[in-house]
C-alpha cells in the first residue's frame, strides 16, 4: 500500500482514504469493514464516525423513521444520547454481500430492552443499503424465552 504525504499529514480525510467512495473488496475485507463499523457504532458509541467512515453518501435506508442518504442517518443519531445506551452484541455475520448484527439495546428510561437486528448491503468497501428489525421486550411476556438467546 502506497501512502502519500497528503494522506500522512491528514490533508485527505480518513473516511475518503478508507472506504467511500467504494472500491473493490474481497468478502474478507468487507467482513473486516463490518466489524470496524460495528465496533465504532456500538462499542465506541460513535455512530456519526461509523457512518462517515463506512457508509456511502447515497446510502439507501429502509427504516421508515429515517430518510435515505448518509447525512440523514448521521442527523438521526445526532439528537440521541447514544453514549448512555448499552449494547450487547449477540451475533454477527457476513455472507453474499450482506452483513448482519443482532444485539440487545438498553436505553436509560426506555423501559424494557430491545432486540435489534441490522442488515447492511455492501457496494465494494461501502455500506450501501440498510434494513433493521426492532422489537421491545414486553414488561410481562407470555413467552418466557429470551429475545437474546
């Protein structure tokens, strides 16, 4: 890998130097990008950085509460205090250009925790499209099985 002086001295934004716009990538590289995205978003609790570094500008969003486009996704998280959220990653994977991650999400004052599964489609090195399924655990569930086992 060749580094230029502009890259080394920070004149080129890291997000542009890394993943987006998309470049060809192997499945192993895409899996590593997904792992970095999950780590930045859920573990480090930096959703804006995760989006800037790994999501295409023309990102397609299927969540009915958020418009498509990377900046719209960043704006949706800007109003949330995600630093106080608690995430427990249950499973994650990558196959056939689709990554997924299933986790437990707890929000202070948010009642029972949520089971969340995010699905993302890659375009080379960029996350290009997103779907999610979100279910809050009822306070008195009829079924005793956990949402996270």
